[in-house]
């Protein structure tokens, strides 16, 4: 049986933004926004309406310097040479054993490359990344004092955002920057956008958008990521998954032709020579125990041991919990899955917006 030590998530929020968002009705626990006073209604709105999300669960690392592209390309799973001002991309940073330590979303702002990651991983990630810079002409720094992120999702999100900001990029992972405001289009059950801007600009956009969308906390945005089948790495799942286990190559986060990076040989061998035994699935269950990343999934064909691991989980608008989990393919095919123990609540597998069967 796998034994896990849960690592507390610490989120550092810019104090100016923290004061602003609290004045907007945010309920905080420590530095983390929980909700805006009506958590159940906020989740239900996300399923079919328009939501405006605080995204302070994320942090940003700015990479700049003449060697930025080569440095990042030698560290990450995607081809950073293909990153341009009109597109964002996902990429993982892996251990030498091919296990993901963090998943970034990368995008360009002028001559800088920004790497978005969970705020709980910021300190350890930036410290470790700097160890590999050596003589390369690249600097890595947090930009929490300068930039904040907010999100907008809903059927008419593109029009609402265009009316408020003057533009909105098209297509999944589209990216555009105007007057120091960067907007990224993201996959989701509805049109979905992330806005990265200096605090003053973010405050003005929030004020313009809040009459058209319900303010929500980062947990609702995480639920939208679950619906989109977008994986993440948290402290509890650090170095747990090879990228393919979490479907990262399906959502565009791995390039198998780019050349070397830490763990590349193992990732490539898994793709071309190995037989992948685990995949990430979306599931739902009803129960009183809130699942967390790193919690175990059980199945009859793996008696006495875990058959899977929770990647991300959030309360469902319909009650119970929705989650992404890396599960043994054989166990998922058999169909009987339990959360937390061999007799725990049953999971029901739900469709992802992409196919995993054709690539398993």
C-alpha cells in the first residue's frame, strides 16, 4: 500500500491584489481565495453560465536573456523554439527518471518568456531551475509583485471579453498581448480565457467584467481544468507521473522530436518501445470525504494495493466530486473503481474531451 505525506499548499498573494479581491467579496483562508460567499451557486454557474475567476493559486516565473530559448528547450518536454507571441503551450519539467516535477503553461510577453505554475511549487521550482542556469545568459525571477492572473469562462465569454478588453484570441492556446495585457484562450466546456496583466489593469478589467460574470475562486477554475482534461502537478504528486500517464502528450505538452531534456530517454522509450499501463481518466463519485491530489484509487484486479492516483479533484456542481486520476488501464477497462480504499465510494468514469483509447 502506498503511504503518502500530504504537503500543505502555501499560496503567496500580492498584498495589493489581496486587498482588492477581498473588497470584491472574496472569502480568504490565509492567502487563498476560497469563494465569493456562495460556493454552491458559484460552482453551478460555472457549469453553464459565465464566471470571473481569481487565479492567485497560480504564480509566474519570468525568464529573460539571450539564452532563454536554448536553456528552456534543454529543460522542458516541449519544443520551446515553436513558442511565439500568438500561442501558449504546455510543457513539463521532469526528473532524470522521466517523472514530472511541474507542468508549466508558457507564453511570450515581448522579449520575455513567462512560465505559469501552481503557486505552491513556485519557491522550490525557481530555486532548482536556477541551479541549471550556470553560464547561460538567462535570469529567472518571480513576477508576483508585478502581474496577476484572472479568468473568464462562459458561452459568450469571447464577446464579453472583447467588449471589456478590446480583444480576445481565437483557438485553444491562442495568445495575444496588447498594451501590457496578455490574454490566452484555453480549452474548456465553454470558451475560456486567462488574462495576465499588471495589477492596476487587472483591477480595471475585473470591474468591467464582474457585471457580466459571477466572481469565483481558483477551485472553480480547477474544476474547469478537470472538465477540459488538463493535468497538473501538485506537491503531493511531485515526481509521480511520466507525462504520458497524465495524457500530457495528447494535450500538446510533449514534443518527441525536439531532442534532449532531463528524463527524455525514459519518456521517449515509453512512447516508442514501452507499453503504457496507466492513463489519466475523468471520474465522478458521491461521498463525504473530499479527495485530494495524491489520494489512492483501488480496483479488484489490484488487491491490497493502489490501482491509481488522484491528479486533481473538486466539488461537482451536481454534488459529489469530479476528478482526474491516473489509473491502471486494465482497472479502468474492468470498470469497478473505488476511492480511498477497496470498499470506498465507487467511481464512475466520465468522458474526456479527447480520446485516450487510440493512444493507450
